C-alpha cells in the first residue's frame, strides 16, 4: 500500500517560526525562509507520487481562520498547495491541525489518525535535502521493515515511518539532544520492530546551517538580505 505522507509544519508568522535564525535573518527573513522550506517539502511530497499528502499545522487551521493575519497566510499556503496538487496530476493535499501535547505525543497521535489506512511517513518541514527520491526510498524501506528512520547530523531525525502503531518509539524523556535518533532506534528494537535507516541528512535550525543552504539551495536564500537586521 502507498504510504500517507504527513508533514508537520507551522504557519510562517514572523517572530514565531525558526526563531534561532532571527539573529541572522530577522523575524521577517526567518519566516520567509521557513515558508519556502515548507513549500519545498510539500512539492517533493507531491512529486514522490506516493499516497496522499497531509500537512498538519500549528496553530490549527480553525484557529488561524479567525485571525486576519493568520487567515491571510493560510489562504496563501492553500493557494500554493492547490497549485502543487495540480502540478502533481491531482495528488491530494489535506490540511489538518497538529494533535495536542509534547512532540512525541503529537507524532504518535498524528500517526494513529492515518495508520488504519496503511503505512505512514511523518516528516518535518525544514529538511531541504529530503526530496521525492528519498521519500520513495523511505517507502521502499517499509516493504521490508516495520519502521524507517532518517537520522540527521545533529543527532535527531527528520523522518520516521511506521507500518503499525508503536507508542514506545515516541516515549523519549527529552527531544532536544544529540542522542534522539540513537535512543529512538533502541526503543524500536526493544519493541521488536525492524528498522531501515536512510542516509544521514541535515536540517536548518541554526545560523551556521545557512551557509550550506545557500550553497546547495540558493533559491531558498534569495532576496533574504533585505530582511536581515541592520
């Protein structure tokens, strides 16, 4: 069965997303860059031609529609995704609210929503190197394994895929440290799940990540200099 692709994202509100990049880009620049990265991962998910694409947002779409600034951003995103869907020959994009709770609980509950329909790949939205080919590779891993993980250079992971619910995989005591990927692999093994790993990749969290981003994905960094603080 083709997996459902879930993307965890945020509304690109200035000052409320990619805050660690604000010293380098300013609030507007960080939000603009994040919006571009979110659009890229949706494009790549559609281009993978796997299952349906689900974008889970925070704040929730229902809340955003009641706030003029947020509603305008949400409408802009929906227009972009409609265009991506048409470019992918009608590949379906669904908009949902992220579940409540800490990160592990949100990921677990997000998967529970869609696992009854088949395998699920869950990913973040700041992974420029995660492209359609890598997503298809992740889907192939699930043919032979119970789970798939894409570790990242900072010790976390950017994508996790499951064939069936595994609450234990998300029961970490802490999420912001250099052993998240290693501990998650251990939890999956303890739960008796076989795991396939994709090559280690990278995400964009800190100002020093912008050097590599500019080198490999210059379009994502274009015209951000005008947003930088003086």
